[in-house]
């Protein structure tokens, strides 16, 4: 004996039914094969909607019924040769007439009772099973059609009836004993109560019908044929990297289906579990694939988690009050009240303080739940021992399922850590004592994100999807894009990261593409984008609510620097080569750092000082390990270093500055570098990172640029520089006379920061510094005399982009 069940999509069209026929024909054996079928995909809903329309007095139900009839008649015509069609066609027609009669009745009475509803929706399976049985008979395979209502007896709980096991088992045994056919086709989902009234086993109930048949006939195997390759690590509609679970235990399968894995109707496992009948989930559209085997003991997959599922439309209520502490009977009264009102409890948590009990129920039941519980505790509420029920809606449950969780510590830590880092707020947590399941209640708007985060966290073969939102596509920004493109494969292979640029903006245009902007033609795409608006860009980032989202600021803009706080508050990490934020008011700098900590994300700005040189990272490492900063001495302007290294009085100072600008070593306005402002910002950031609460105004800057150079635009500035050539020549010759070089040095010591031009003699650590290099000397408790030295190119688009790249990768690990 074997039982095969085919779901809605598998029998959803003539072509699909043909697949079903050949799958069954290949599997026929001497022993009887029972084929249980669903309604054609969507038919149950269509019937239900027609009934609802009729009940609402909407005459369009007639049209809807016509569609249902048409669909089935056409399917017959496509499956059965013309000369043999008439019998099946008239049968289908008759069943459709019955549906119409029922619907007309509903329309006249304006009432759609649970009983009528069951009768109405039973026709989906009644018709499909008739068509499929007839198709077998016309394809050379004799098949008997059996009405499930004559076998499966239930109580009269319409909508979700409970099976009367002993009667059902006896009837099935009798039937099988007398059955001569090698193949029986029967409708799933439907049954009848003791009065022969049609009932149903609940939505998705055909799986259950098949399991009842398998258990009652001691079948060797139950095969559930569906439209996915098996039971998967997560719902494949939501998680693109979901994988087939090849082996899973009954308990795990039950847990996953209870928590929303629709591929298997939850009650299905019970009957087969008792008889230890293996269940195989197979794909009708790839019959050769192995699918999922559900049995007593599953094979290890090397992972403590088997799958992730979710239930939406959940509401939570909390019963709270001092009157509950230590008083027995509160929970009994609560749950008895719920049970009497037939409210299904999905999740329960109770704090050890016993001060509150939190219960998750289906959202549709929450009003009723509140009413019955408030009534039950009316007295306690009146004397203020208990508060009226607190209710929260628009929630979902996400559940991790796996038998091996109990022997692996740290799973909930990993789970909640990952959710927290991505800004998913957890409203309630439950872990069954079986430790087979950890559930978290989250806002429904976060559920898809949460499942994807957890899937990435627990199924290591999947890649982590990183969503970058980049502002600024100038020199450094476009090189970053090049570097990202170039490293794509490497990141995927070695770090399991799928880094995509989901949003891109410059000062003119912006674009968003959920699937990632093509690296090859981003310029063109951006040009065709919307007009840029940084606030709108941020709104989109927040609205998209992507996991692993990182905002990358490649601009030098004040406006862009102002949006970081909004992003960090939504757990979007910020990586900036823009120094404005970190060097703006101390309050804003502090706020950003605190927000990053509170919302479990990162605010990284390593390139603010010395481009890709590991200056801030090293400083942080020193402090974290308990070192003390005595003094920082640094040449922090690649531009100024370039300028003073090249200027020797031969070529004019203005020309050397121009060369630095042309080679990309200056800020767009070179005065930011020459005036020392840029260096001040950098030493300010280092001072702040050292723990000093400093503002820009607290820094002493001994500038060398004549006042007049600061007026006008950049062109005017160059003109002024030319005029002041003798001033620069003098600066140079004075230094040369002292056998020294000119260096623009920044120092931080004892809470004070100073920047200015200095004469550096040959024996000084800062002397040998070439090109656009930067150098930072850290004199610390552990490096008191010989400083820790960081030296190398401190400006330039390539290195700056690579420093940002490194910060991005750091942020992905958060
Ligand atoms: P059928 O009509 O064959 O009974 P269902 O629609 O009831 O099919 O169930 C199959 C669907 O279940 C799949 O199309 C898939 O979208 C959904 N699903 C949800 N969670 C899972 C999961 N963990 N594994 C596989 N499918 C799942
Ligand atoms: N046709 C029913 C439903 O859609 C039962 C099933 O397909 O399993 O719920
Ligand atoms: Mg189903």
C-alpha cells in the first residue's frame, strides 16, 4: 500500500494533471495505490469568495461561479478525448449546478454559515478528483473514485472538524479489504459528520486526508507531491537562498509546519508518526529529485538548526498586575477562559516575577480574547490588582526549529544578536522546553527581513546579502564602485558576502534598485534617475527596511553628514570618508557614537584621518587594551606634505598647489588643506577618539596662509597665492637655513591640540616623509620613548576608497 497526495498547483491545470498521471503510472505496484488530490489551485478560494459575495448580496457571484465552471470544463476537454468526454462533462456540470444552488440559497438568505461554507468549498476537491479519476481511466489505468466522506468521519465542528479515529479506521480497513482496484483516487480535505453532513479538515487539509489514509492502511510510505522541491530551510518565496532539507524528524517537521511552513498541514504528522510511516515531500515539477524524507530520526545536517518559519497575523496580549504574584490559579483561569471561547493560544511567556503573562493568539481572535479575559478578571481589575488586558497587533512570529538545539549553547544569543544588529525589535520570546524551537514575536513589517537575517546567520552555505546605499560618485566614490565590482567574486568566495549597491546618489540624481545596481553602467543608470534629494534617499533606505544595510558617505557635504543620526536610529550602519560629522560639534559626534551602540550598528570613519592608514583603528585598539595616550604627533595632510616636499623656491608655490590639486590630493577647495582646517579636523577627531571632549574652537592653529588668500573663489585664491610668492619663498629659505624641512604638524597632548608649520630637523621622526605621505606618532604608556609609528600615503582616491571598502567590510560583520 502506498499513498500519494497531489496539491493544488500539482493539479492546477491540464498539463500539470498530465504530469500527475505519469508520476502515478510509474509508481503503480501490485498493491493498491491511493491517490489523494487537492482542488485545482485557487479553486477553494474562488468557491469561498463566491459564497461571501452571495452572502453580501453581490450578484457578481454568478459570474465567479461561471469562471469556476469554465475552468473545470476546459480542463476536462484538454485531458480527455472528445468521444469520451460527455460523461465527465455532465458530471462536472452537475456538480457546478449544485454549487450554484447552494450559492443561490446563500444569496436569498444573506447568510453563509460554517456548515454551508464547508459544503460549498468541498466542491473543489469533489470536482478535481472526479476529473483526475476519469483521466486515469482514459489513459489506460483503471482507477476507482472514492468519496472521502464515506470513509472519514468527523465531529460537526464545521470549518476545522476533528476526526473520529476508530470509526474512520474501521471504515477504511473495510473498504480496502473489499477494494479490487490497484488505484483509488479520492478527494482530500473533505469528510462528513455522523449525520453525513459535509465537513472539512481545515485549509490545507488534503495532506491530513492522505496521512489518515496512510496510517489506516499501514502504507509503506506517504508521498506528498507539491510545487517546491521539498520542505525547505525557509519559505522559498521569501528567502531566495532557501535549501531543501533532505532529512527531518517528525517532531521537527511538525514544529516547522505549526510555525507556518505551509508545505505541510500541521496535523498531518500525527497519524503517520504513530505508525512510523515515512513521509516524503516531492516536487511534481522535478519528480527525479530526492525531496525531503520525514521520519523518526533525521540524519544530521551538521547544523543545529533545521529550518526557519513564520506565522503572520499575530496579536499579543499581556495580563499584568501585582495581584498575580504568588497567587495560584491565575493562569488556569486565564487559559480556561480562552479555551471556553475556543481561542487558540499560539505562544505563551511568563516572566519569573509572575508579574505578567504574555499570550500570542491569531489577530482575528484578539477582540474576543480581550473581552473574555477582561470579564474573567473583572473583579481583580476593579480592585486594581490586575490591569485591563494590554493588546498589541500587527505582529508575527519567527521560529527557529531544530532537534539539536538543546545540545548547542549560544543559539538564542546568535539569533537575538543578529536580529538586534539589524534593528529588528523583539516583542516576546518563547522557547519550548523540548528546546526544539525558539520563537520570537516581531512586528509584521520586519518579518521578512528577520527570516532572511536568521537564514543567513544559521545556514552557513548561504551568502549574506549586503545592501549598500552610496552617496557621492565623485573621484573617490567612483573608484570605490570599481573596487567593489572587482572584488565581487572574491568577497562571495572568501567572506560569503553578496555586496550589492542598492542605492546610489550624487548631488544631481539618485537611483534605487532592490536587486543591485549594475556596476557596468551605473553612470548611465544614475543619469536617468530621479532628482537627488538626500532626505528622500534616506526615507527610501529606512522604508526599504533591508537587512545588512550600510550607508556610505563619499561626499564632503554638510547636508549629507546631517542624516547619519536618522539612519543609525534604524540600525543602518554608516561608513563615511566625509569628515564633517566626526569633526562637527562634539554633541553630534557623541550622539552618533551612542546611537550606533544603542542600535547595534557601526559608525565608521577610518578614512577621516590618513585615508586607508589604520590610524583610528590602532588608536582604538591601544585604548581598549588599557594603554594611555601621552602625546600624538602627526603630519596629517598629504596635501601639505606634497606641497612642502615639492616646493623649493624654484617653481612657484601656486603651481605646486595646482599640481597637488590636479593629482587629486586636495579637497575640492585647496584652502581647506592649506589653511590647516583639514588638519585641525583630523587632530580633533583623534583627540575625541582618545576620549577628549574637544571642539574645533579649542584647537590652536598657527596658519601660514596670508589672510587675503581666504577671500573669493578658488581662481581668486590662486591669483592671491601668486602675489604672495615672496612670502612662501621666505618660509622655505628660513627653514633651509636652519637645515630643516617645513612640515605642517599637528600635536595632541594633555588635552590640548595644536596645528601649525614647523621646522623639522633631519634627526626628527617626522623628517623623512615623502610625497603625500602621512605619519602619526603615538607616544603612549606602552610606547613611552620610541613611538608607535603609522606611516604611508595619506591621501589619494585609490587608498581612500580602499579604506572605505575596509570599513564597509567591518560593518558587514556587525
Ligand atoms: P500544495 O497545494 O501542494 O499543498 P501548498 O501551497 O499548501 O502546496 O504548500 C507549498 C507552499 O508552501 C510552497 O509553494 C511554499 O511557498 C510554501 N512554504 C512555506 N514554507 C515552506 C518551507 N519551509 N518549505 C517549503 N515550502 C514552504
Ligand atoms: N483545497 C484545500 C485548500 O486550499 C485543501 C488543500 O489543498 O489541501 O485549503
Ligand atoms: Mg498544502
